[in-house]
C-alpha cells in the first residue's frame, strides 16, 4: 500500500519584509565600518563607504575629509575607535517611497597611544537614514546620538 502523501505545510512568511531585513544588515555593517577608524587610516572608514552613500552624502564625505585632513599624521599619537553593531531599531521603512530610518545600537571602544591602551566600552547609537537612488538603497545621513 503506497505511503500517504503529505501536503507540505504552508511555510509561514517572515514578518519582516525582505528589503527591510537586508537594509538592517546594511545599517549594522555601515555603522561598524563608519564608526571604526584610527588617525592613521587616512579616512578609509569614510572613503570605503562612498559606494553605499547617496550623492549628497558623498559630497559630505569629500568635504569632511578635506576639512579634517591633517598633514604629517605620523608624528601624532595614535588614536583609534572600534565599533560593534549590537541591534537595530527600524523607525521608518517605506520601500515604494524609497525612504528608511534605522537606529543602530553600537558598543564602541577608544584606544589612545596604542591599540593596547583601550578605554572602557561606550554604548552609542547612530541614526542612519536611507534613500533610494537608481533603485538602490543608499545611506543619506548618519548621526551619532549623544
């Protein structure tokens, strides 16, 4: 007698829209890279992220770097910051309108003098806004919260 064919159960759809989940991952990744730097990395934390920035934020990035670039960095004591994204809080997600706002909770650690000389951990949030440019999500602003 043939085995009973079971109808596959309906797979429950994830409650988070697919686009939102990938945007949350992007926000965490952006927060970690944007928030991790040293005074010897020559603004790589900003320039490496330009490909995921909106055209407005790219202009901000160029301006920020030109204003903050200092000559002869080698003679300055080491200063660095490491950032780890912990969680996200989606405050707005409008796929059709192409706008989103995500708050990323991070834990940051400062190092002064050398990478071994690390301070205690600081919890700091960063508010990231996204816009769609040519159908692709781009970071339009990122503000560290007090």
